[in-house]
């Protein structure tokens, strides 16, 4: 809900300041925006050994990575993975009674 309110506020400000529309018309357009999370999945990404060697060579990350929960290893032959949440968020605008996709982020 916070994100949807923020998007509507930013759209209203843009419409009034940049596009020069009236406050009432801007509010109508801003209120027609709807944010929907259409996908939210817990995933685990596996890091291939070749990529891991490249990351370690860059010295941007620690050479110690979590493996299988709480273990930390530095072996080149170990398999590395990390959990994350993947989401797909769409913003729709209701135009003529039909929801039209205006923005997608994955």
C-alpha cells in the first residue's frame, strides 16, 4: 500500500508541475493507477564455480561464502548458493473501464 500511495503522489506531482493539468484532473489520473504484485517466489540461486572464481578475483566480495546454511568454506570445489525472493510488480491504469499495463518491474 505504501508503494502504491507513493506512485500516485509522484504521478500527481508530475502531472501538475510538468504536464500542467489541473489538480482535479491529475487526481483522477493518479487514482486510476493500481499496483499489483503478480508473482512472489522464494528461490535459491546456485553460483557456478567459474563465476565464483571471477568474483573472488575481483576482490569486491569476501572469499568466504555461506554454503548450506551456516557453514563458511573457501574450497573451489564446493557448491555455493543463496536464497532470495523474486517478485514481478505491474502498474495498471484504468482507461475506459479496462486495466492497461503501463509499467512492469521484475
